[in-house]
């Protein structure tokens, strides 16, 4: 089932906004909570309980408390949803080309959280055993040995926390670098900031570069989301924006290897297919139309299933000495014809 990416996300990553001293203090509060409730030491869980212990986000704490009452713990699917909604900046959610680096950060934190949780559990076990031993201890040397054991346990736990603090600092630096890169990307005049696809300027540049070398085998698909204004009106503009992102991801998945995709305006996309005849392009257009029409898309904020989403597609293949402008105008003509013919269909030259 298709899902919209999360929206209404915090502008920063709260978990990484604290300095090292604050981070260590919060870790000492968060980890016992995780141990007490038998919460697995995953990055999602650690991030949530770290933020929960800081008590900076009442809504997050309310949802966590509600999940605890309902499930007795925090199921993996709940922790992942909460992490994505409250702790992950929106720009990272759509940074597909940076997912490898984000995955590395996550894997590192996961390894470190397993280590630190193991040390804390060992220390708790040592503490329990020491309490039991103190009941029967009578000799000074026995008490001294127990004291030494406890000191060693505290030292190991503090060392683990120190190492994890260093990992947090490294992750903070890496995330800051990624955010700067994303900021640079958004400043690119040929990129659409919502989908990170090429925008209308990038599309024009690509079109003008391909037309002089094309020989009746350059095809343009204009793909437009039907009744996007109705979606905005019924579910809100944020839902419409998320829908645009969702459709862009689906189109990227269906894009042929030598194809080019851009978002022009609103819910309209342009797909350029080099060395592709009209018949093949029309089959692809029909596949795109059908694939989108069968999607079950749920709006994440309200969990409401959106009404059926469809697209109309205008398909035009370059004719002879036709100019780029004339090619676009013909594709727009066929798109308009598809819209007027009832939407959720394709139109092209017969």
C-alpha cells in the first residue's frame, strides 16, 4: 500500500541539539527507562527515549504514554513512526541520494546503543548481586571486594557513555554536513525544492539540448495529477504537497534508464524519452496511468485513505524540424484533450 511521506516534522533534530554534558545527563535518564521497560536498543528507540527524558516535546511524550498503556511497551512500528514524525527533519525524509550516508549514521548509532545498553544491563546485574551479597557480608575484605566490583562497573558504564557521547558528536557533525548539502541543493536554480527533481528551467535546458540531435524518436509525456486542487481543498495543502512528492517517487521508479523527469508546476510533470517511438512511449504512459490509479494512498497525519488519485497524460513525439516549443505545445494539446475527455486517460497523435 502506498504511503505519503510524513509532514509536520520538527525543523531540527532535537536529539542532537544538546551539548555533550547535557547529552550525557539525558542518556543517564533515558537508558534506565529503556532497561526498565525492556525497550530494544535500536536507534529509533534510543532517539525517542532520549527525547522523552528531555521532556521537551509534550506531544511526543503523550503519544509514547498512550502506546505504553495500550501495548505495555513500544512496538517497533510505533517507534519508527514517532522517530520519523518528531525527530527527523523533513528535508532528510526526501533526500533519496543521501540515504546511504544516513544509513551509515543509523548503523553506527545502533551498534553503539547495543554496546551501551549491554554495559548498563551488566552494571544493573552487578548492582543487584552486590545488594544481595551485602546482606551476608560481615568481613571488611568482603565489603571492600564488593566496593571494588561496583567501582569497576561504574567505570565501564561511564566509559560506554563517554564513547557514545563521541558517537553522538560525530553523528551531529555528519547530519550538519548533510543539511548544508541539502541547503545548497535547494538553492540550485534548476531544481524543484519539493521533489528535488529538475524544475521547468532544468526541463527546458534538457529539451533544447536533445532536440537538435533527435530524429523523430524524442517523445515528451506531460503527466498531470487530476483534480489536485480538490485534494488541497478536501485534505489540506500539506496533503497536496505530500501527494506531489509521492507521485514523483512513483514516476522515478517507472522512469526508463535513458529518461528524464522534471516537475513543472503544481501537479504537472514532464518526462522526456530519448530514442523512443510513439508506440513504446504510449505503452509507458498507459502503464503510468494505470499504476497511479490503483494506488491506495493514506495521508499520514490523519491516517485517512485519500480518494482515488489519477493522472492524465499527453504524449507527443518530435516531428521533422519541429521546435522544442512546438513539441511542448502539442503535448499540452493532447493533455488538455485527455482532461476534457474525462481524465484518468492518455491522449496522443493517431
